[in-house]
C-alpha cells in the first residue's frame, strides 16, 4: 500500500517538473535571462519572477505558479503518508 503513495508522489514530482519547465519557458520568452547551468538552484528565483510578472499583467499569479506549488506539496504529503504506512 505504501508503494502506491510513493508512486503517486513521483507523479506529482513529474508534474512539478513540467510546471517548472513551463515557468522557465514563459519568463524566457518575456526577456528574462535564464542560467541553464544553475537551473536547479535558480528555479526558485524564476518561480518568484514568474509570479511577479503574471501578477503585474493579470493581477494574480499565473496558473503554472499554483501548479508547481500544489504538485510539490502533494508530493510531500504522499511521501509522508507512504513513510508512515511503511513503518
């Protein structure tokens, strides 16, 4: 049963990766320079930049921001549930 939760967590992480790629693509098209060498470290900065950009344009953060936040939080929840059920 716990392996099911770990697999769901992996799907959530994949969803978060897709969201992060979409965020980087969006801000890159808007003129923000992307450091692909340090992308793993800088992704949190780019998520913040995306949130600010879309907040200025639409009045609230864009959908990819929420997609990233929700997917990573769900991954955390499912890993914790899987770890509790495993022990």
